[in-house]
C-alpha cells in the first residue's frame, strides 16, 4: 500500500471469516462503496483457516481495491481472528463487520462522526443490525429471541446505551487503544468452527465500561445481516441458549475469578434451581410448542449450559 495512503487511514475494518466465500464478496462490496474517502480506511479480511475459495476471492478483489488486505490466521476461533485483525490494523479505530453482513453506504462515515464528534468520546460505537431472512421467519421468533440472532434495534434516535444494552461484533467499532489496553478479545469465548459459544465481545465491552467509557448507538450505523434458514428452528435455538448459558458461566469466572467456596455456592444454587422444579424435566422432554413455553424451555437449556460451564472451570483461562 502507498505510504501516503497509509498515513491517512483512520479506520481499519476487520472481517473475520471462515468458509463464507459466497457471502464475503457482498460484505467487501459494501465496504468499497462507502461515502468515506477510501484513503481514510482499510479493509482487513482475516481468513480463519478457510477451506473454500475465500483467499482467491480476496486476492482477485485486491487487484482493483488498493485499501483491501488479506491476512491468514491458522488458529481456529473467531476471537483469534478478531485479535489478528486489530493487531494488524493501522487506524486508531477498528470496526468489525461479519462476513455475511452488508453495511450501509454511510456506515464508516457515521462511525467516524461518532468517535470524533460525540462527547464524552465513546469507547465503543455501533448501530442497527437489520435481519435478512433467508426463509420466512416463524411467528414465534420475536422479542428476546431476536437477540440470539444478533438483531439490534434500540431506537430511532442516536444515544448512549443504558445498562445491559450491548453492541455485537457483527456491527461494532472500538478505539484501537482500548483493544490494546485490554488485550483484545478473550479467546476462551466466542465461536470456534460450528461451536456456538458466545459472549465474543461482551467481556471486553464490560472491561471498557468499567474503565469509565460509554457505548454509543446510532441507528444510521446500520448493517443488514443474513439469518440462515437453519437458525430458524427450535433445535437451533435450544443449542444456542445452552451455549449461551455455558458462555455466561465462563465469563462470570473470568470476571469474578471466584474462590472455590464462591464457585461451589454458585454451582449448588444453579443445581438446586433446576431440580426443585419438576416442570423443568417436562419441558425438556416434551418441548411445548406455544411461544411462551418455548421461552421457558430455552431458559432451562441456558441454566443447564451455565451448570456445564461452571463444571468446566478448567477451560476458563485468559
């Protein structure tokens, strides 16, 4: 890349990808067609050990796109790839985009505006995540279940987020200095291959928040995000909620670093909460189809996942 271009880069966009070649080109195309001057941003595609034609697609596009860069990361795991991305980034802001998401044409312009103009300066910036349904959405997929699909729509007004409102790595940007200070994303969390372990970005977000920074939401910082048909089934949601509970247990241990006694009390509390209610077994065996009962069943799966995560405390290492 030309040195004069390199010196002007303010934002580095990181796309961590694994075997998503058929979607990746659309994500990159969306980044090429931004209103922000191309000299102000770079696009880093981090190939997380793909076996499809991901590399060739990026190399072909690089011939016509000078601010596009291909990086190979052999160690599996979305957070490994995200860390490789920010460590190779030139910009003082790092924007993350999923490989199956398409940004609005003003995406980067609005991100830069938020970081440079909003006071106090946010630690993390993001916006809407608008679902693209690959097949018709079932009527029961609504409310809190949309969160499991990374759908984000907090409001039509730009504002700082409140407690328990978070942004997701499908559409979020961070100060690079904060990524470095908190050593990036914890690799014991996040997706690895087909494993749905989550909380990819939540742990570092909590660290940034605890350091006194706020999260800023702008609905114009919008991306469209594919929701595959296989994620619109009961089976997928059961697995997703189980893995969410598992991930929550790992994150709790990473944050709290509990003593053996505190860990034991937490473990017994969750075991007791499960066995004291016989309806838990009923819901697990029969999986009622009514929407309100589906939520209850999913929460039971999350509780089992949390217990499993607590039991696997040896996996929880930063």
